């Protein structure tokens, strides 16, 4: 049983308890600095690119199910992209090489101009519609949402073969162009290539081939390495890419290079032997891929990707419309490499909680046991599910056990339990999340507002509110 976004409470006692907490002077759920994004963030927008520009706006573009237009939306908050007005920048032409499908747009401010790259093919049916090449449109003004967009031209690739999914990144003062292309003589659908950029449509040096799909998880259905995206962190460049067919087998791989390496030498890049992000039967997200990277309002790294809510697809998966834009936070291992965990599933983006007196540890679970320590990312991600207790009360549900919630037993012990439609159960599994500062919270029990969660040994317990101090405070990440 997966929890509904609203956690059931029989009767009105929960609201009464929360009201009593408020009258006792408790600070319940102060407004966050920004609203929490809810997945899926934007429905039916595949191949999503989201970034936060220096103007303070988040921008989002992506493939539409009809593949007939290029779109853009923006918002002051990441969550606001869900309802932001969307502008059509350009539509496919009536005839010619850009009259058919439009794929995977990306927006960049390059050499002082807004440029949107995309892949296009001709109309007319048959195999010719997949004669995909990369093109760009350019904006005539400083505001991409209001300026006039016209065709800039075609990307001059080394092979003039099937190519798409171009991206640009800056490294040590140089702009690099990275893209996917089919190279003559190599029996794959696409490989990844890299070169410095001279102009928006021409390369400044001979391109190098970074990787060819050869591993079993890269060649399921099709031999694919596409959709590169670069994250520069912790002295390294992490280049993620998408592999295999675009159904539930679609997944993310990753290449890694040292920050000080010659990134134009393919030997500088190491391929992860296993995919770094795959479909999840637990959270019911399938085919996660074609990602980008951004940061949230607090500067925390965020993974952007698309995925479906179901596994079975009728017909060609490229024409199934429900690849939705999704977001979740990125965490890092002790060695500085990213750990993307699993797709977090539908609902508010989850948090991880570290006791203030043990900042290197996380609240997590092992089965129904609630622990404080180290473990897998999914076991320490908890979603705040709105409770029917009302007045801001929440239940805490782990993303990898969506049929469980945090429950405080009468003896003060804390564990996971399957929700019951019982008033006392709900009061003991509903909490008021009190904001202490920007990244610190406290959890008061809705049924007994003078009791709060506290770090105790390798787990949690309920303690009296008078037992304040670090043990009752939790850092949010």
C-alpha cells in the first residue's frame, strides 16, 4: 500500500491536538524559504533541462510529446516551474530538414546571446524522419522569454551523421561542446564526443570520442550513449549520460575525470562499470534518464531527469507521452563522488535528517527499525506527507518503504509501521515540523505536543520538550 499525499485521520481529535499545541506557544511549521517541489515537477516534458540563471530565475525546456515546437518556462522557485507560463519559442518548419520531429532542446547564454540547441529531422514519414541533425535558434534580445527567436543554423559535426543531445559547459576558461553522434564504421546508435567550441555552431579543434556503449546495461534494446550532462564538484568532472532503449531499460551512466586532467584525452575519463541511476520497482519510476543539473534555492545540488509512472508501454516508447520532468537532491559519498540513490517517486521531494549532535550520521531505517547512522541514500530519505491531523501536521514516510510511516509508540520508542485508520495511531505518527533556522528543525508529536523526537544512542525516542539541546534538533539536507 502506497500512502496517499494526505494521511488519514478518523475524527477531529488530531486537529484539536494541533490547536492545543498552537495555544501552548509552539512554533509549528514556519514557512520555508521556498516551496518544496512535488514530483513529477512538470508532466509530459521529456529530456528536461533546468538551470538557475544569474537573473534569479529557474528556466526549463524539454521535448514536448508532439515533437513539433520548442518551449521555455521560468519561475523564481524550482517548485514554481510546475505552474509557470510556458512560451513557444519556435515551431518546426513546413518543409525541409527541420520540418519533422524536434528533440531535446537546451538553452545556453553563449558569447552574449541566448542560443537554444535542438535536434531535428525532416517530415514525410519512413526512416527519413530519423535523419536527425543538430540545429540552433538565437534570441535577438537579453530576455529569452520575450525576445524574437530565429534560426541560427546547423551544427557542423565531424561526420554529419545522426547526432543530437548537445550540451555546453565551461572548464578552465574554455567552452566545450559535448554531444551524441553515430560514427561511420562503429556499429552503435550513438557515442559521445567532445570538443572546444569556436562559435555557437563550429568546433575549435578536432573532436575526440569519449565513450562507446559496450557494457550490457548500455546496449539493451539499442546501443546508446546520449544526453551528456556535466557536474563539476570536488575536484572532478562527472559527465552523466543516458544508455539503452528509452523504455524502462533507460538509465544513467557516468564518466569521471580529474579537474586538472586533459579532458580532451579520452584516457582521462573513467567509465562507471555499473549504471548510476536506474528504474525502481519500489518507487514506481521507470526509464529515468536524459538528465541535467541545477541547484535549489539553498544552493544544494539537484538532479533533473525524466521518467514514467508505469513500466508497460504500447508501441514505440518515444511516442508514449508520459515522460515527466522530475527532480531530487544529490548527495555525495565520502570520496566526493555523487550518489544519486534511486528515483524518489511521486510526491514532495524528500529530506535527509542529521541529528545536530551527530552531523555525520542520518536518521534511517533497516526494515521497521529506525536508526541513526550510515547507510544507503534511499534508506535515509523521508518524505513529509500531509496528515489529516490538520494545521500543518505531517507523517514521515521513507521513500524505499512507501507503505510505512514513522510511529512513536506509547513507551517512547520509535519505529516504522504500516498506517492504520485509527485515531490514536495517527496521532502517534503525525508530527509538527518546527523550523528552528534555515536548515534545522524539531519534530513535536501531534498527539502529545509537549513531546519531541530526540537522538538517543543509535536511534530515536520521544522525550519531553523540556529536554531541549542538540539531541532534539535535526539538520536538513
